[in-house]
C-alpha cells in the first residue's frame, strides 16, 4: 500500500477533477491508475501532479492511464505539438497515410473501438485512423 | 426496624436507578458513530441502535475493516450486542496489461514522433533509452503509458 500513499495526491486530484471510472490498483510493485478524464486539461493537470511526486516520471512504479474520452460522433481537436496529424488507413504507423489534419483542427470522431487509434473524419471528408493521444474532446 | 430498612432500600434504589437506566438508543447511535469516525476506512458504515442492540451495515473495503467497525462499536458503553451486516466492496477490475506482440507495435507507434528515443519490450516492461527534451517528456510518457504496459523503465532515458 506504500505506493498508494506515495501517489495519494494524484488520486485525490483525479477525484477532485471529476475523473470517472477511476480505478487504483497495486500489483507487483507498480501502481495502476485508470480512468476517464472529462477533458484534456484535467489529464495534463494530473500528469503535472505525477511529475511533482515523481520527477521526470523516472521511478517506473506508476502506470497512469487517465485519458480524455469523447463520444462517438462528437467533435475532437487535434492537439499535436506543431505538425499535422496523419490520418491512416488502419490503426498503426505502418498503415498508409490517407489524409492529414492540421494542429488545432476540429475533426469528427467516428468511433474509438481501438483505445490507441480512433476512427475519424476530417471536414474534407477524409476517413481513417488517427493516434488518440493527439486528439481531445472539444469542451 | 423493617420499615426503616425498607425505606433505606427504596432510597438506595432510587439513587441507583439513574446509573442503571443507561443511555438512550439515540445517544448510543451518536456515540457509536463518533467511534467509527476516527477510522477513515469506515466512512461507509451505517449504524442503527434499537434497545441497545447495534446493527452496522454499509460497504467497506476489506474484512479487516468489517472487524474494525465491529470492534469500534463494541467499545461503546451501553451497546449490548452487535449485528454486523457490513459488506466488503468487490475487488477493482484486474490490471489490463497488453501482451508483448501488440505492445511492441503500440510502443513503436508511441515513440514514432520522438526519433531520439528507442524502446524495447520484454514481458510487458517497456524500457526507454536515448534522450528527450524536458518539454517532450510528458507527451512521450503519456503515449507510452497509454499502451497499457506492465511497467515503464525510463532510467536509461536522458532528459535534457
């Protein structure tokens, strides 16, 4: 239970920020925190708390998987650092690129049957898979 | 003499009476609630008292907390007995760890935009090496941890 104590401030912050389906488990010396964040800002805030407790995320004793979720059919924003987001034929970077979405562009989420690759449609009508970590719900 | 004794007995009895009477159920409930409040693990426990018999219910995290609730209430003076109807919360869902093959693919995707970082996957453990700027570290770690690994070893990663 020592890890739960170490990261208690993170769990408290997740609760306070309204993270849904929050699950905290400790297994083989690693703490796993999962949940659904209401938006990308909450996710980033939790990662900042994580970095305060464990500078540079260096200890390897936490797997934080609290992501901003979006409903199928809703609008999502492209949150790449600066580059365009590739839209691919299938879920994987080995898949051919079928389109691109600019940083901050708003595109439509078709479904998120795959955790890491969401199926999306750009406003030009291009459909394909985009890396979910570069998308966040428009709130 | 008998009369005097009887009066003494009555007087003695009437003095003894208040201490025999004890606390009301409502007072016992308040005292029992105060007793469990001291333990944060027992925040979900509900107490009812009827004729000095306490019934405790609600959900707690484990059997130890069930026992602790019972012990705490038992220590309240005036509680005759306890019916422990608390339940233990179901265990959280098991940790979902991605098997090595899909994990290797997912990690490759996760580090694609960070060409100075390399990763290996062994038994669910992702080991990151190379170097990364402080500004990109959070994004990298968010992407790598989202692949649902068993663990992320980043001790070999130089943060610049």
